[in-house]
């Protein structure tokens, strides 16, 4: 065996002993309330298709019309890939978010990594919540900035760090809705802090877009604070039911990103089918008030019932509802037991969550029938 073979075997053994091995599993109809694995029918509580729009006929029709313009975009946007439909979509996103400008990027991960690396440098202090998404963590690392991670939602510690920093520029970055816990950032207090210390505030609203706001604009709009946010990053792959990501900000920030965001500059532009489907998704989200209300009601009812079964749901107040069990092996066993009872709910383990905080992560959709949610809760009660 070569040194590489020895290392790979040791890594495999380490993962197996820690119950951290991961495998790809083929899942049919992954955005629908009922999914299929190996022919088994499963109540799907693992999709981020929060408003149930991914299979909407208007999105499919828009994607098909877009594909008629070509299967691919041909190049980076700074070469020849910035076609008229892409430029028009950015204007539509900016109008939707109420900002001067917007930028379309390939994915949420690419957006976070690219934006943070483009805005922060060694003269910048970046303050990041410890439970921020991995793409934020990676973006801060790549930037080379002075990195400060504050305890989850601990704004007292954040204030201490801001006060003690002598950096020329300060940047605060946080999720709005935390993807593994389903809790929310205290945004009003955070805005007050960033104003007091002259910091730039960057929000990752991946799980808030479409779900919150009068017309689905996002979490800052829900609280009436949108005009206080310098830059928002969001995705179209969750509540919007499509793919891709956006950055919304003033013109000066967007111009900076066009010239320095490496994940934009060195990536091929999104294909016409995706661009067209995003445009249709925004229109559907605008008028999806009934779906947003249904999602809130179903999530609250499910969370209450889950807590009634004795599960720790943390500080969740959204459509993301964790059942925290602690041990990784126990989380895997519970996920397997649920699948055997007809429920698809994934075990989340370190490093995605802190050690000792493994869980089953339930994500609800507006399209879930109430009867299926009741069956899933009965399956959970039986499994434990």
C-alpha cells in the first residue's frame, strides 16, 4: 500500500469509529412532500423547498422557455456570459429587495466565499457568529482578515470584540435564520451595534428569503429593517424553488464585487433555463402569502408536538425544527428507524453541528399535508 492508501484507510476508520461516515443516496422526487428511496415511499422532511414551488408549472414552463435559448451560457459573465436576460434579472432582484443594485451568482456558497474574500483583507476585522454557515467560515478564512468568532447570538461578546478592535474597517456577518437550529438573529440589536461601531453588516438570508417579509423579500423586511442593511446574500434554491444566488447592496459595493469577486469572475454564468426560472420564482413568491402563512402554522404545530414528545428543539422558531439527541450514533440510528417507518429525516452530525449536538433536522414545506405530518410524528414516537 502507498502512503495515500494508508491515509485513506485511516481516515475511513476514523469516520466509522466516530459515526461520521457520509454516503450519497439516490432520492427520487426530492422536492416533493413524498420522496422515494430504493422504491420506498417516504414522507419527506428533509427538503428546503419551503413554499413547495420547485415543481410549480410556471417555473417549469419558464425553465423550458429559457432552455430554448441554449443549454449553457458559454462563458464567464465578464467575458460574454452576461446576456440581456441576466442583466434584466439583476434589475428585477434589486427592485424586489429595494436596493440600488444586485448581482447574480452561481450558488449561495460561491456568493458567501466570493463576497467576503472580496470585501475583507488584512486591514479588516470580521466578526462572525460561531454557528454561521460553512461558506461564511470559508469566506472569512480566504479573505485573510482578522477573524473574530463570537458565541452564538451573544451580542454582549460581539460588542466587547468590536470595542477592543483597532482595525481600520469592521465587518459583521451572520445568518438570519440558522440552518441547523432554526433560530433567528436579534437583528434590531445587531443593527444598533453595527451603527455604533461603524461596521458593515452582511446578512446571509438563505433560509429567510421567500419565507419572511410582506412579499417574501426576506427577514430584514419582516422586521422593517431592510434600509439598515448594507449587503444581503440569499439563494434561489430554497423557498424560491429554483437555483442560484444573489447579492443585494448599493451600487458602490456591487461595483467592487464585479471587479474583485473571484467566484463571479472565474465561474461560467448561470444557464438561460435557470435565469428564466428565477425570474418566474420571484413573481410566484410575491403572491405566496397563503403559502407563507401555511408554512408558519405547520412549523409551529410540528415543533410543539415534537417538544411534547420530549425532544429538545433548541431555540427554533422557524420552518427548520431540530430534534437534538446529542450522540452521532444515536442520531444515525434514529434516522434509520424513521426511514424504516416511512419518514425521510436526515441525521446531522459534527462538524456541521458542534460536538455533542447531533440531531435529526426536520424541514417543513407549505405543501405538506397535515395528515402526513401527523403520521411522521407517530413514526417518531414509535422510533424512540
